[in-house]
């Protein structure tokens, strides 16, 4: 088992490297939007030069300066200034090849844990500093939703399976089909309109961490509900399907013929066997919750990673350092969830051994 875990961690590192490398190349090929303000542009270009992403030279030829003023001569990046004689000049910045930029970027992460600095969202602030304050908010929101929907989804799925083809089962199945078809951001919008603006029971925007505990709790209600309804529907449907299949299996009928009551057969055998595919699905659903929370954070004003990710990839406000940092966060969560899914099989059913030889 230990050897299997080590091998999987190595593969996680390899896959993470490939994904981030591809993202780096793609974002570097996309149009760049440097700051428009003079002082911020100077800082931005100088940062790029100091990191080795750009080269620079001073253009003091009068004709070339005039051509740049009239946009007749286009350069990748330029900053205008007056020299000591009061004559207009330009510092011209040109990017080095993407391959060189990539190795500089990778070396900065591996040796100094340097993900660069934000160029738009929070100008000149290190990317990791921005994420440190926002990752806990996103994780807290999604973990609360996870622990909220698990017992409800299990309970409704078990109830529907034990009362198969009854009115209760039909009502649950109909509700499941409705909520599983509605995107989480649509559900969130309706909840916000009804309970936030209509009834005014809860805040219409996420409150800051400086607010009192009661207000913080009340502001978590709507986003947790928005994330949970679809997840509850999915878990309910999956639980019902798995438990129904186990309840009609031959080994359970054999257990009943040996004298076990229905409740004993269900608790001792049916529930345990149906848990084998259910537990991994719960771990995997955490990734789906994270993806759904991206838009919900934007709707409800939650200061998490999803909200700034949307801002970082907005046209005209492109912040590639921050976009890459957030992509790394979501990728690490997803790959770790895949590993936990595989390990959970052996935890739920000890007969399963990961990486065992035949």
C-alpha cells in the first residue's frame, strides 16, 4: 500500500507539471493586457525584465520616438520618459522566447515558491499572498456543503430504495430529477431572490470576517444551499440505485433464508456492499462542488478563489500569474481527490488492495 501511495504521488506531480506547463504556454500565447497607468506600467515591465521574461533597450532616436508617439512604430512594450536633458525617450521591452520564460517560471516555483505577482486584480501583490487569504474561504464553503449534503443524500437514497415504487419513492425520484437538472448558479439566484431580497431572512451578500459570528453563519446559508441541492440529488439517485441493486442480489436473499430479519440483512450486508462505490463518489463530488462554487462566489460576493479566477481571466484585465496560481490550486485538489477515491476502496472493503500483484 505504501509503495502504491508513493507511486501515485509521483504521478500526481507528473500530471500536475504537464497541466501547468500546458496552461503556461496557452496563457502566454493569449493577448497580454499590461497596466494602462504610467506608474503601474513601469513597475510591471520592470518586473518582467527582472524575472527574465523581457529584454529592454532605450530608444532615443528622434525619428523612432516620433514614430512611437504616432503609433507608426509598434513595440511589444514601451514606457516614455524624459532624459536628463529633457528630451523624450522610450524604454522598449520585448519578450524573450516562451521556452526561456517557462524555465524561469518553473525554477522560481521549485526553488523559491515564487508564483509571480498580480498584474491586475491586486497589482504588485505576490500571487501566493493573495491565495493564502482566499483559499480558506473557498475550502470552508465547500466543506460545509459537503458535510451538509452527505447525510441528507444518503438518507433520502436509503429511504427511496427501501420503499421502492411507493409514493415516497416517486416523490423523491421526481425531486431528484428536477434538482439534478438545474445548475447550481440558477438555484443560487432563485434562493437569493426569495430568501435574500424577498423575505429578507438572510444577507444578500457575503459578510466580511470582521462581522459577528451570527451574521457570518447566516451569510453562509444561501451559498451552502446553492451548492448542496444538486449534490443531494446526485447522491440520492446514486444511493438508491446501488442499494436497490444490492437488495435484489442473491447473497442478500441467502442471508434472509438463514434467519436474518430484513433490518439485519440491510444493515449488516446491503449497506456495507453498497458503500463500496458510494464513498468514492462522495470524495469525487467535492471536485464538482469546487467547480460549482466558482460562479456562486461571483454571484454572492464571496472573497474566494473562484471570484478572483473569473476576474483574472476577464478580457482587458488578464492576470496570467494569478490565473496560473488558481489553476494549480484546483488541479492539486482534483488530483488529490482522485488519489483519495482509489484509497477509499480499500478502506471501505478491506478485501480490496491497491497495487497488489496477481
